């Protein structure tokens, strides 16, 4: 998976996710909650829990952006784990981690 490149202090772009099961079929996100647990690469301490907006539940589509100041003082490599909580309380974590690279602002 390629790294998502970000700039410190920004809260965009919106990151669009298509969540698929192991058979590459969309995970039905109807009435589900999706969050991204954001941390430094290889670390266990969370820097942020970021809620996703479910956009097209039948096709497993959701998106998120970084809340204000989440990336303010961060530089380097980070990762995000996606967790889905279904309406019945079941949880599913996406096996592959999102990878992020954050650089400083020029201006």
C-alpha cells in the first residue's frame, strides 16, 4: 500500500476509503460506525481517533479528514487502523494499516 502524503497543519484532503472483505466484495456499512485509530508508525499510543463519514454503505464507501490541529506538530511516518462497529455491536478491524507520511509546511 502506498503512503498517503500529508502536510503538517493541514486538515484536508478527505481520504476516501472503500472497505472490502477478504473476497474483495464491499463490506456493507449500513448503520455501522467507522473510525481510524491514528498513531506514529510502530507505536502503540494513539494520537487521535478519527470518525469516518459513511457515504455509500452498500458499496463500503466512507471518508475522513484530519480534525483541526491533529497534524499541527507532526512530522514523519504514521499509520492508521480502520475499525468498523456494526449495528449489533460486532467489531471488525481492517487487516492492512493505512500508511501516512507528513512533511512540514514550506510557508
